[in-house]
């Protein structure tokens, strides 16, 4: 029969507190994802590293999330949503404490891995708890409530991070997670049900190992490509092993009775195009929250808090265009919107190669707001088109696969930008701020061109279909 977990029915009175618990976990995750970027130059000074080499702090977190997300559903079924959700918060808090205590970059990167493992479980398991507690006709409303902190975190994260760095120290961007996490642990124990009566399905450990190793190896190989000499050679070897592991996973999935992601998923045309489009278009856009605060502080002389506040237009632009996405897709179709929008996104990313120390602040604000709006439209449209044609049996698996690709692309985007930036730093030198500005400008141009490659993928979508897009859930907000 297998193992079973039991719980009583979730009463309507306990549903609202459950939403607050899940929202708190989501807030912690999204706040941390944005608060760190502004603090990277201060971390580099403290740890005796170059600010241009701090991308590994971001890559480690995103990659750890990408690796664990495929196992989140099985873990919740096997051990119960409450246990796994509490474990996620505990790992996140432990990782935060280790980050705050880190005295070297390798220690900080290791601590970010622990933090990322917790972050990988927070939203998927929280969303599963809400799905099991709420009737289907109330689920969209419930998840819309949970998604609100996902917008608030990026709104306050960069500014809060800059303020903490300027008036306290970078360590506080991690210490702040401790009281929030402790409150979350107590609330989860009190308001979250232990788990449903579910038979535990088998876990594809071989497939998971192949997929996890492949993702990690490819991402780390991209990050190490700029080292030159032996480092580049070892990165090339790692890249080959990573690609071989991913190919081996595909062959394994074709003959496995219960693979992590059934090959039948990829028979859906919009899913195939959407996943590849997500991967390639995010390579450029995902590096921007890392690059912008860095160039403002390292090359343009902004204070940490000023650099954090300059990220606000990006978030506000993102929020402003959300209501227009549905209208535009219904009017012109997914293919047309995504092809045109990807070109606009690539041009906006490349446009940052024109920034100068004497540039008027209002011009940079307009530039950042435009990028935020176009980037938000890109995410909403391509995430919705990825999932819209999946049947009920494949919806959960497809959503997990999309979440994994999103986090993998975020890590690879930052890794690629860091590698390109390091290469241009070697070419232009790093004697002064002007030299590093040249390196940043060239990197922005390259990442813009890289984003443009995704247009060829979106051209493979079917012609205009006058359909209403699915309601945007939390995965479309990121």
C-alpha cells in the first residue's frame, strides 16, 4: 500500500492564518533575492574580494533553488507539508545566520547554498498547502493574496539593503531573517495542517541525480569560463560532463516508469517553446538586478542607499504594466507580443552601455522604469504561454519544470554576466572607475545581444490565438 499521512479537514477559520504563514515565507524569499544585490560591494570590501567577482553569491543561491525544486512535491507528499515547510524556514534561517557569520567568500557561498535549499521549498510547498486547504474555486483568490508579498519584497529589498549597508553593516541583511523566520516557524506549527492522506509515490533518484548534476555542472562551467588557462579548460570539461548528464537524464526518462518529468510533457508545443524562451530570455534580464547596483556603486560613485533607491523605478514599472498584459495578448497573440517584446527587452538591456557619470538621474530613472515594464510583460506572457495548454494531469509537473528552469536561468544569467564582465575587465583593466565602466558597458551590450536570441524561439509559437490568458499566479510574477 505504501506510506500514508493523515490530517483532519482544514476549517475555514484556519485558512486565513495559513495564507499569512505562506505569504510570510514568500516575502522572506523574495526580499532576500533582492536585498543582497545592493550589498555586494560592501561585502567585497569586508571579505577582501573584487566587487566584480561577487556574482558567485547570487549564483549559489539560485542554483541551489533550481536543484531542489524538482524534489519539493515528493518531499511534501512523503513527510507532510507542515514538516517540509518548517524545514524550509529552518534551513533558510540557518543559512542566513551562516551568511552573517561568514568571514571569507567561499564560506559565504556555502552559506548561500544552505539558504537556497530552504528557499527552494518555501513557495512550492506553501502553494501545495494552500491548494489542499482551499476549494478549487477559491484557490486563485488565495494565491493572489500570497503573491502580494512577492511584489512588496522586490519593492523594498534594494533600498532596505542599501540603508542597512550604509547605516549598519551588510551582515544585517541576513540577521533580519532570523526573527521573521522564528515567527514563521511558530505560525506554521500552529496554523498549517500536517498533511493529507496520500500514498507516497516512488522517487526517481537516478533521474534526479542526473538532472541535478547536469544543471550544477553547466552553471558552474559558465561561471568559470572567464578564468583563462587551467580554469577555462576545467570549465570546458565540466560543461561536457554537465551536458552529457542532461542527455543521460532524457534517455533515462524515456524508459523510466516514473520519471521526474514525463517526456510526454514535451509533446506540447507551447511548453517546449515557453521553456526554451524562458531560459534564453532570462539569461540577459536576470543579470540586471546584479549588474545595475554594482555599476552604480563601483563606477558611478552612488552610495549604497542611493543605488538601492534607483531600483525602485524597475519594480514600479513592472507593477504598472501588469494590467495591460492580458489585453495585449488577446489583441495580438502570444507570438507577436513575445517577439516584439523580446526585441524591446534586448535593446533596453543593451541601452545601459550608454550610461555615463554625468548622465541626468531622471534619464536613468526613465530607462530603469522602461526596463522594468518590458521585463514584467516578458515574464507574464512567456510564463502563461508555457502552461496554458497543459492538461490537468501534467499541470503540476509542468509548473515544477517551469520553476526549475526559471531559477536555473537566473543563476546562469548572473554567472554569464560575471564571466563576461571578468573577461572585459581583463581587457580594459581595472586601474580606476573609468576602466571598470568600460567593462560594464561592454557587458550590457553582450547581454542584450544574448537576449535577442530568444526571438527565434518565440517565432515557433502558433499564430495569433484570440484566447484569454490564464489568471496570473505567483509564478508569473517572477
